[in-house]
């Protein structure tokens, strides 16, 4: 996950600050040196790092901080506030045209994930009641049109294409006319990318912009680009006047410096971030939430939003009734595991829960192993009779052997599952109030 190393280093710095009753200017200077090195290692642009450190120092060495009872926490708050400011201060949403059709022009270098991201964004707007159309204007990259068609089919969004024999400007114009004729209210122009910026690429993009007058031009940047992301962002902005960024591959083992650099250097906002390869893994970008994740303080609001989208609310209400009546069985146990899996990769979920990663010592999550574990759990539970799933207490030795054989596991694995179920059932009892109401899950803040 991007920023993992940066988060760990920040937490070590802040732990040292919190251990001191009072802070001196020398303490702040040493802490900022560590923060600076951590940011540079994360591939954050040097000028961005310098500006950030200068701003933090200016606020952190004031009498109000050095003389306070909790100076360490004050410094953490300052760092958090400056990171938020660095990334744009507040969320920047997509804007829509006053006319019937809104045109978004998707631009970027080859390999940034532009075509897939276009499909993800179209799917997101479709879920909001819009009628998007994808227009294939990349006539140079082999199979680019086919890729967009495959993505469009997956998200059930139509794709307009004229093959590779026509000029991209003419294709874009025809695509817009097609959208108007067919009642589409959103048009995504999937433009060509290059391995590097060149004059031909920019001229073509300028011509498409002049002809279609898009509502927004969105630059897709790969998080792995590092410091070079600033050069790419500035060049595209100078030539086209971009309206915002979409940073992709923030779920990977990347340094993530692009997300901390491009807005500060161009004054253009990050609008979305790609958090995985799946077509629903595109998140709105909130500077305050990202800063919180980077500092290891979690992101409960995004976690709640993901849960609301993924979890079946009727099943949730039914589960609460079962817990109240202490009627929670192995079918419910399996259903809950499957619902949690829908929210997203467990590693991402852990990063959103305040303090959890630090409490687990930054343990790495093997998503493949979790997937195999869920399959094994399903096999074991499905090998039980309905009566056994409702009342695991009746599982004696011979029943367990039969279940193990039917699920391709062993008795030890069956016992392990039963123990996990018992622990979950006990935990759910603890989170019931005296009057049978669910209590709120307590989150421990790391700072």
C-alpha cells in the first residue's frame, strides 16, 4: 500500500516527540529533519518538501506549542493541517455543464491506467443516474479501442468507435453528436497517450479541446511516476489547462509522492484516486482523509461509506435481531465474512481503522491467503447439515471427521473454525448494551 513506509516513519517521529514533556527548538529541528528525509524517500518533489517543512517549522516553534502541556500532539496537528493544505484543503468535485451533455477529456501518458480509469469513472457516474458514453479516440496504441470496449462492456456503458482510420478530432466530434442523438448526458473522450510527452500528442489534444470545449480535462497520473509526475502535470497544464488529477495505483507498493506533489506545484486538485484494479475501486479524493491515513490515524468516514455501499442493509437488520436473541449461527458467521470481504481488501480496511495497524505492529496482510481461508471456511460450513450449522455444540468427533472429509480439510481446521465462531459470538455479546442495543465500536486513536 502506498505511504506505508512514510506512515511508519511519521509514527516513529511523533512517538519520540510525545515521549518528551517539553519540546525545544532543537527537538523540532531534529523531528523535521526526519520528516524531510521520509518525504524525500517517498518521492515527494524536493520543492514541495522544502515548502512543507518550512511551514511546519514556522508554526511548531511558536510559544503556544513549545509552552503547551502536550507539545507532541500540537506538532502532530500542525503536520496534519499542513498536509491537508498541501493536497488542496478540501474535496474538489466534478462539475457538470449547464447544457444537456457534459464532456470530460481524459489525458495522460501511456501506462498510467487512463482507459481503465475512464471506465471506472463512467461506472461511478452511471450509478448516480447519469447516462455516460465512452468515445475511443486512441487510434495509435495496439488494441486500445478493444480495451475500451471490454471495459465498457464490463461496466455496461456504451462505447462509440470509428476504428483507426479516422482523425481523433473527427471521432471526438462524431462521438458527441452520437451522444446527443442517443440521449447520453456524459461523454468521456479517451484520448491517446505516449510513452513520453511530445509535440504531436499535445497538438492533437489541443485540437480536440478546441473542437469539443470539454467541461473538464482530467489528467491521469500513475502513483509510481514519483517526482517526474510534477513535470508531466506542469507540462499538460501549461499546454491544455487541466482541471484536475486522477492518481492511479495508490493500492500498490508505491511511494506515493505524486499525490503529495502535483496539487502544490500546479494548484490543480486531485479529484479521484485509484485504489485497486477492480472497476469499482475508484475513490473520491479528500485531502483531510488522505492526510489522516498518511499519519496513521485511519479514515473512518471512507470506511463507513464503503460499508454502506457494500453491505446488504436488510441482512444487517436481520443480523442485529439475531444477535439480540442470541440466535447467531454459522450461516450468519459465513455471511458476515462475505459481507466484510465486499467492502474491499483487508489491508485497505485496516489502514482506515484508527490505530489498528500500529497496534498490529504494521503486520503485512496476505490477501491471497485470506481469500483461500474464506474458501476453506465456506467448504467447511457447507459440509455441515443445517442442524449442525444452527447448533455447533452437537459437533462430536465423528461429525467433525465427516465434515473434514467433505470439505477437503482436517479435524484441526474444523476445530479452528468452531473456535473462531465462538470468539465472534462472544465478541458480539460484549457489544450489546444492557437494553439490547448495539454499542459503538471503540477506536483507539494513535495520537
